C-alpha cells in the first residue's frame, strides 16, 4: 500500500513539473529545463570526482560525524562524495559531512556555483523571451 502512495506522489511531482509547459505563454522551455538538469548534474558529478581523486591521493577533504570517512569500497566513497557534492551544490549542507583542509575551498567554490547558476538561467530565460 505504501508503494502506491509513493507512486502517486512521484506522479504528482512529475505532473507539476510538466505543467510548466502546458500554459500558452510559458517562458520555460524543455530545452532550458534539460540544460539546467545537465549543467547541475555534470557540475555535481565533477566535484564529487574531485573529492574522490583527492581522497585517493591521500588528502582528507571530508569528515563524517567528526571522523575520517573510512569507506570499505571505492564505490562507497564515490557515493559519499556524490552526496556531499549534491548537498553542497543544491543547498547550504546538512552538517553530517563537513569539508576540511583544501576541501573547504573546493566546497566554497561549489556552493558559489550553486548560487550563481540559477541567476544565469534566469538571465537566459529573459534573453529568450526578449528574442521572441
């Protein structure tokens, strides 16, 4: 029964996203939406790979609950890096994983991009509307 509710919620979320394109004078195009998803995804994955590569080379860039992250498998560390990257890019973080050392500077750059990207896409949408 719970899976039915989850499926219903996912359906409602998808319908609300697609409603952007249902209005006659919609300024958000499918092209812009896909561009937003692509840019955020590649940025998030790229920063996660930077954190992972630094970890492989012996740099401690993140701590979880005050301890070094000791992942037993490479993919576990990639998963942690991806989660940390997503939380840093899309919000101000939860505090469960914190950057340390050079990781702080990298996280600051990623957070700055996370704040600047929406403004860039708004400018792009305004320019598209003005061209029409």
